[in-house]
């Protein structure tokens, strides 16, 4: 078992600043290479306070505000323009950063790209759904329409 400090939110595992124990392969092959976690050490333990403070600054203050933000996000369909070929296949893929920028353009609501979860790789034009973790207890589902453009 490997002891890690999470630097990003990992669904089903924890939030930034949490100290978790996971199997060695999961840590070595997934969490550490992608920058979701760092190895636990006494020096790293001191960073937990700053990681949690940064997370607190980005977080929605309370549950009522989170529910209002969820309603705002779910009310609108978001159009995302991406470069595509003649057959509707995208040049590249849709990333959480692109989704966050499209949501901000459509609704004026700024969301953190780290809170956006895309269930599968989006590589073709069409309609999809993405999930935004607005608060620990509140998930918003966004209707996402990927259209040719740019």
C-alpha cells in the first residue's frame, strides 16, 4: 500500500489535501503520473494546510448557493465549437478546460475546470452530458452540444 497526499479531486477517493492509502500500482501508474497525488512525507504533510486553504477559496460557500448554481448550470444547453473533419470526427478531443470555458461563455458563470467530469472521450460531433461537482454534496449535469466551428 502506498500513502499519498491528493492534490486534485479524485472521484471515489477524496479531495485535495486528503491523505489516502491506495495500492502501489494505482499510485504508480495513475495518480502520481497524472499529477492527482504526491507521495506522502513529513515535508509534504506541512503542505496539506495550504492545499486545503486553496480548495476552500475555490469552493462554493454553502449548500444553498451550490443548489442555486446547479439550477443555473442545468437550465442552459452549452454549445462547444470544435474543429472537425468532413465526417464529423474532431481534431483532438473535448477537455474539461474547454467545457469550463464554454459554460462561462454561455452562462457567465465561472466554474473550475477541475470540477468538470466528462464520462467518456468526446471525439465526434453530437450531444453529450458532462458533470460538474459544484459542492461535495451537489452534482450538476450539463447538456453539451459539440458543433463544428473555430
